[in-house]
């Protein structure tokens, strides 16, 4: 039997029962589409997180209180709450060779309320003017916190774009007043958006002078983090080691087991990539289960078809079809179903991931690898789940098959 | 042309229980006969006589347990399934009682079906199918009709055309008039006689009706798996009198 004839036979057979073929294909379409969509969401979120972390400043070291054990990512547990970093540490770091700027930070979550009563729970950061340079942020409108603000314990605030939109909607926030922890602050500036990074959003924060945060709001001198901007990327390991030595000496702790930790951007990216990869695999595995269910649907339909067409199989064998002719015909039908389902599933999956990024705001990325994977899996399912029914059809005895009622 | 030599067939059925005793049915017992080229033979017998088993063996759908079956001088009684499929494709045309056409397929597609497995091109297939449809006197205006829209007699003629299209050495017809009324049955028998007389085809007709068998030249009677009679038809019935020779 020629390939062209085989295709013709397959098309005829499948189109003779359109509803059943369509529903069977639907099973595969849903399976493939969910695999594609899930992988694209996972990969998209992962890439977005990576790029926005890189956008926070590439030559950046972050000194955090508490010791982060090797092998355990930054995401593990509340070590940032230890109170071991103080204002004096900033001066020590500033004197180290290769350090460009040092930005101490205190962060806490507060309810932020506008004059009109709109409010949001957001991150309040007490910072110095150096923050701008160290963290790679830009002012969109108004001005940033100045040294004068810091010295005077100024009640001024710079808003992140998400917060500005949440509490002032479309209105211009500059010059207005907001309340943080029961105190009035004047809005002096608005930052440019850095874009959401999936799990955390650098735009959802407000900035006040460090001194105001420490003396007026929290009443504590401890720092949540010290961001250190290094002159160049290749000097980062050396600077990291020097900071460790200097701070360990000052804190009188063993440098091998200090009461603080220093993270580079690479560490953070590494840790988050690990999380998002696990997340992607998990999503794909769940979607993969629906693909197996779809495959069972194919097998079910093919077994029904073989049963229904027993007499036809008997006739075909009687007029000269060999075993392989029959098994090829039924295998071709199963593969054609999954192939069609695969193509439609890729299109649907693409559309779903587009819709997710459009309506839910999650970044998605449909990679050629995911498409290839989906395609191979679909073909494999066609062959695996079509094999048994095809073998059953080919093994029928023509005499009995012709008598079958 | 065809020679059956001491053919016997035993079916084992029933549960092979712990006692290991399966029930044996001897469907054919040392059946021997010859059919020559261009002969129109009827095999007659009541149901259960073994005539279907004999047809299956002659049609290479089954192999005998004992004896030999020669088709065009070749012993085909010990071939494998796929080799038998090849022989069926090249040498044998089947006509069944229940027609066994593909529903939802046109007449032309039904007739070309055996040629699909012969690996012919679409054009060759259709040419041969047209020839076969003409031989079986199938009206041309119905060639593109779906087979399930046709009457029984028409369906059987499509089936005859399908049996003819690969130009087989023998045509095996198993109760071809069994599902038809007398009038359409007669038309089908007319078609067989036409193929025999005008085209010199070798035709083997299996039936349990004396009337139908009398359209052949020779009748072999089978009872309980053995040949009990082999005789020339003395007064041959003609479905259509213009064949008189």
C-alpha cells in the first residue's frame, strides 16, 4: 500500500465519524496546549525575574543581617530579621577599596494612606541619597531624598509607581500628603517603573529618609540591608571577601561563620532560577497528566473503531491486505489524530500563553524547545496508544472477522 | 488449475480444561477433486456440511490440517498468513453473501479496494475498476453513488466487480444469492454466467439450493465433510436465454 493511499484511507476513516474524531482530538489538544502554556508561563516568569534582578544593578553586593547557609537560597526563612547590622558598618564598608557607593536601608511594611483615604499595604524603605545610584533607579517626576532631608529627619516621601497609582490613581501625587504609621509625609518625587518580576515588584514601595525611618518610625538603629555598589564586576569577589573580613572583625565573629551574609546578584538569580525551574517542572508535570488522559482517549476510540470495523478488516484481509497493511492503517489513524491534536494544541497553547500575559500580566515565553517537546510527546502518544488497537486489528482472523455481527 | 488432494480440516473448540480434552470437529475428511481452467463449478451441501470450510481453504483464507491444495500448480497449503494474503490479492476474487461493501464509500472506491494492496497507481486502479464494472454489467450512472444507497442486486454486482478487478484466476462466490430475492438473484446468476461464457472465467459457486447450483456446469455434493457426488449438470439452467450455445 502506498503512502499516499494510506493517507487517503486515514482521512476517509477519520472524517466518516467527525464527532468522535473531534472529541478525541480535543483530549490531545487540551493536553498539548496546557503543556505549552505551563512551560511558557514558567519560562517567561523566570526570564522576567532574571532580567529585573539584573536591572536592579549588576555590580551590586547586598549585605544582609543573619547568616545564610550555603546551599540554602535567599528565599529560605526569615533570616533578614536578625539585628546585627548597624550604622557604623556602613562607614567601614565605605572605606574599602573598590566600593563606589554604599546604601544602607531599613525596610518595614506599613499601611500607607492618602488624603482621600485610599490606602495600600506596602514596603516602606528608609534610605540615603546613595540608594539611587546603588539600586539603579531613576526619578520620573519631582526629586529624590536629599542629604538635607536626611539630616533634618524630613517628613518627605518618594513613591514607587505602583503605590502612586494605587492611592492617587491618575492624579499627580507630587506635593500631596500621605500618612505612614500615623505620620504625615509630603510627596516630593515619583520613581520610574522597573517592571514587575513575577514574585516581587520593586515598584510597589515608598522611600523616606533613613534617619526619619530609624528615629521617628521604628525607633531602632538596625539596618535591614546594606547595598554596596562595586566599581567593576571582576572586583566583586575581592570586595566581597574584604567586606566579610572587615565586618567580622568589627562584630567580633568568625569570618567563616559570620552574623551577616553577602549576596551578589548572581546568587539571587541562581536561587530564584532554582525556584522557577522547579515551578515550571511542576506545572508541566500536571499538564503532562492531562496529555496521558488524552492518549488513553485515543486508545479507547481506536479500540471502539477496530471493534466496529471488524467486518471491514475481515474483508480487507480477504482481498489481500497483509497484517502490516492493517496495522499501519490503524496506527496511521491514531498518529493522525494526535498529530492534528498536537498542531491545534500548540496553537491553542500559544494563544493561552498570550492571553495569560495580556490579561493576567504574567510574562510568558513560548520556546521552540517546548513546541518540539510537545510535538514529540504527541507523536509518541499516538504511536504508543495506537499500537495496541492496531495490533489487535491486524491479528484478527479474516474468516471470523467476516462473520462478526 | 485447482487440485484438492486428500484435504482434511479439524477444528478444535471448547475449553481446554484441566482434563485437556478439547472438542474436535472434523469439518473436512479427505476431500479430493480437480477444477480445470474456465470451469463453472457449484459446491452444494446443507449447512454444516463443510462447504464453507472448503471455500475458505480454496480461497486461501485458511490452511488444511492434512492433504495438499494446488492453485495453478503451486502447493499453497503450507504458506504463512502474509504469503496467503499475497495469493488472495493476485489469484482470488471473493463474492460474499452479505456483499461486505464499505458503506459511505462510492462504488468506484469499493471496486478499487483490492488494487490498493496491489500497489497500483490511482489511475491504473480506476481503469481496472471501470473494466470490472463493465464486465459485471453495472450501470455507469451509478458509479459514483455510495454503496449503501444501492439495492441488494446492485450491491452484489459491485461486489462481483470488486472480485474481478484484479483479474483473478478464480472467482469464489459464497451463497451470492442468499440475501437476494429470486429476480435479483437471477440477475446476479446471469452476471456469473456471462463472465463464464463470454470471458471464460473460472467460477466456484457455493450454495445449498439445487436451483442455483443448476446454473453451473458441474456440481460437487458435500455432506458431513466428504464429497458424496460429483456430476455434470445435465440440463443447465440459463438465467438469460441469449447465452444459449
